[in-house]
């Protein structure tokens, strides 16, 4: 397989798999808030605190794309 094609394949698969994991983590955070009867502020706090870790991956992807231009 061509090296360039392989790199493109890896990039697409990485983005798809990590995106799926991020969606699953959001579901876990939702279930955690629901099962603990957190209330409105509890939902907001959980999504901000636990979901903030995903912002790093998204920011990295944006920065890489901006640097390519």
C-alpha cells in the first residue's frame, strides 16, 4: 500500500474512532447525571467538568488544520 494513502487512511480512521469514543463518553456522562438525579446544575457541571477533556482533542485538530494552510 502506498505510504501517502496509508497516512490518509490512518487519519480518517483515527478521527472516526475517537469521534465515536467521544460520543460514547458523552452518553456515559449523561447516564451518570441521570442516574444520580443531578438536576439542571448537576448536568451542566458534569458536562463541563468531564466533557472539557475532549476539548483538547478538538482544539488539536483545529490547530493542525490551521497550520496546514
